[in-house]
C-alpha cells in the first residue's frame, strides 16, 4: 500500500525563473529554459521586427535573440550594465531573450497563479498567462509562445527553421 498523500493538481509546486526587464519582474516556466548565459556578440540580421536584435552562435547553433525591453516597450535609457541571455525552447525552436537581470528560481503552488487581468492593453493580447505573488512581489507569468511568435514564427515561403535549420537562400 502506498502511504504517500495524493497531491491535488492545484497544490502542485510550479518552478519558475524570475527575471527583471526595466523595473518590472516577470517569470517563465523553468522547464522552457535550456540555459542562462552572459551576452555574446550579436550579428544583426534584417528581420522586419524591431525587437529581434540578430543572432548569436552558441556552440555551433545559430540562435535568434529577442530584446525583451523592446518587446515590452520598456525605455532603453537605463539599460542594465550586465544583461543576461535566457536561452529557451519554444515550439521546437531555440530562442534567446535578453533580460536586465535573472533574479531567482521560485517555487509556488499552482493555485497561487491567478489569471492575467484584462487590464493589459497591447496590440498582441494575452502575452501573460497569469500573475503570482511571491514574497510580497507581483510577478507576471510570460507566455513565451505568444510573446515570441509575431517575430519568429511567421509563415514563410521556405520551410527553414529559426534555429538549427537550413538557411533561406531565396531573395
């Protein structure tokens, strides 16, 4: 017989990585993170998007880099002296996001994550999955798929992938 208590889904602990962009704090599911690195040299590429900085070469893998300050319309004047790149997996693609600071890994019960209020006004709604309170701070849970998809997952004429796929040789 198993003497362990049955844990209800809403009581399960969720681990998230907290980071700062400007003055605001955000969290993402830790299971999406491949690694956190110091900035590397970015090679600019024409993208048609104002928040794609370019690409980096991380151990032979070309990874697009998205500036979260630009994505969240945060002023650029007080850029962090030492930003970090969080390398994430989104829809089978590897993407890097630039944040001002990686804060900590937090553990909260799933039932403490509340739905995102409908007060957020944006051209692309629902960039946040929810809000949670942690140690007196409100943290916004970022929906990486929706935040990154307008720039990185547009349908194209070629079937090349963003990271690790063949290049697009057409003009």
